């Protein structure tokens, strides 16, 4: 087995850190590990429900392809992207609607599946005592949810999203739809999580380095030597409750995403999931926040003030 010595040191530390983080989270509340796991279970359940609730758009799409005497989706797209011949305008509009709805449903399914993967990846990094990476994953989750709802409202957007092939395409898509994305995030009470994650995780700002920062100085032979380190592990043993608040923040984001899924994905129609399991998860997150607030009222007060100051909802 090939060794990567410097990276292997980090991996070895991660193994030990995961054990310590598990103990730390469980010491706060035995309900916290269960809540972290339950969110992953709910994403998996929502994905299955979505797949089972899809109408047979393949048959409708195949009918449109056959109606034009074509063989593939690509041929149908090329046909519909060209001006409609005289007298075929209505047929083109109908086929385009079927095509867009096909892309809409499949694209929302892709984004839904990715929500669960992003969450699981965020939690594994949290267990490694990392914060910056998980917040970056949270931002992508928020953007994904907003796009899912925009696609539901305007299926043509899904086809546009699927055909982003270059960096220029991506920038054009972002510029065209970012205002709408932010509006969706405000409606879902996720705008603060989206913006905060950008500041901390996706830009080279001091806040992104501060949690792992360790600076020390010493005088050697009359010369001041400064040692600056940014640690991969961002759980400060002298101030561990800040890390815990971020874990709860990540859970709060999941709670808001999960309760928004029946809106963004009406194909999810399992009443047990919608009426019982997701609300039970919401209550569990509320209870964890209440417990944390009793033990760290000043930290929670500052957190709420920061969220409110940014126009968000704690």
C-alpha cells in the first residue's frame, strides 16, 4: 500500500478525533447523535418517496419523440430548439412542456439525492473536528433547495441547468438566477445560513481561518520567532461550545430543508414522513437548542443577534 506520509498523519489524527468528538457530542446529550443520524435517514426516505411518486414521464416523452418521427431525446431537443414550422406551433409547445417537465423531475431528484450526500459529508467532517468544510456543504445544500423550487415553478430552468457545460455557462446561469435563488432562501429562512457559509467557508477571510488558528511567539538568542499554525481540527478544547453551536446550526439547516421538501418536491406524498417523522425531527432539534441555550445563554444571545442583524431567522 502506497504511503503519503504527511497526509497519513492527518488521517491518523482523524481516527482519534472522531472518537473524541463522538464522546463530546454524547456528553452534551444522548439525543444529539440520534438527531444527526435521523436527518440522514429522513433524506434517504424522502429520496425513496420521490422516486415512487413520479408520474410516468418516460412514456409521455417517448410519445412526443415518436410523434415527430425521431428516436432520441437529443433529436427532440434539437427539433424543439429550432423555430416551429407553420401549423406545428401547438405541437411544439406541448412537446417542449413534456421535455421540460422530464428535466424538471429528474433534476430535482438529482438535487434531492445530493442533499443527503452533502449532509452526510458535512457530519463526517464535523466528527473530524472540522467546521469550515461542513459550512461549505451547507451552502450548497441551501442553493440546491432553492433551485429545486425554482425548477418546480419553471421547468424550463431545469433544462437550462442540465446544459451548463462551461464556466461561462455557469456564470451566466448564476447571474441570471441568483436574485431568484436568494428570494427562495428568504422564504425558507435559509438566507443567513447561505450567506454565513459563504463568508466562512468559500472566501479567504479571517473568519475561515480563525477557528483553527494558533499563534505563539518566543525569544531565541534575542530574536523574536513567531509560529503561525492553522489546524485542520477546529474544535477548540478551551472553547468547545462554539463548535457545538455550529453542529446545532447544521442540524437547524437540515430541519428547515427537510420541512421544505414537500413544497419543492410534491412527489413526496408519504403522510407518515410529512406529518410525523419530519415534525418529530424538528422537535428534537428545538429541544437540543433549548438545552444548549440553558447552558450557554450568552453564546446563544450573540448567535441570535448575528442572525437577526443579517436579516435572518435563528
